[in-house]
C-alpha cells in the first residue's frame, strides 16, 4: 500500500469515526479539535497533532471538519447509545447454609470469581 493510499484509508476511517461520535454524543464538526487546538485552549497536551500529518497530504483540521460536516449532512439517523442488558444466573436456593457454601466453592473453583451468596 502506498503512503497516499494508506493516508486516504486512515483519513476516511477517522472521518467516519468522528461522524459516528458526533451522532452518538449529539456533537457537530465544530466540536472536533486537534491536540494543538486543545493545547491552545489549555485542555490538551501538545503532542502527536494531526496537522503535521494532514499537511503532507493537502489536508488540515478545517478540511477534516468539512469532510465530517459533509458526511453528517447526508441524512443518516443519529446513533442511539446501546442500552446495557444484564443477564443473571442463579445456581440454586438452599435451606442449609453449608450446602450453599459448597455450591459457591464449586462455582469459584470453576472460575466464577464474582459468585456470591445472598441471604434473604
């Protein structure tokens, strides 16, 4: 892969990632800044800024933001955050505490480090 084709592939993925994040967190292209811009505002360190990389390929943070804006305006629906689902497994209910403790020991021995006994 040539340097230019590699840059184009990575650039495209970076634009798509920023579009996804903008939709997910209800942001716009105006919220996207590089390390240098963040450093000027006192909110980021001044390292590994994309501007030196972009300039080698005729791009800038402004063209990056414009490409994000263009893709955002193509009418795709906002991404809704995925709701977490929890699935619980109960091994058993015991009337004798020693039996519950024996089952707990078996579960822990099998690798279930977060197994526990709940008393009602």
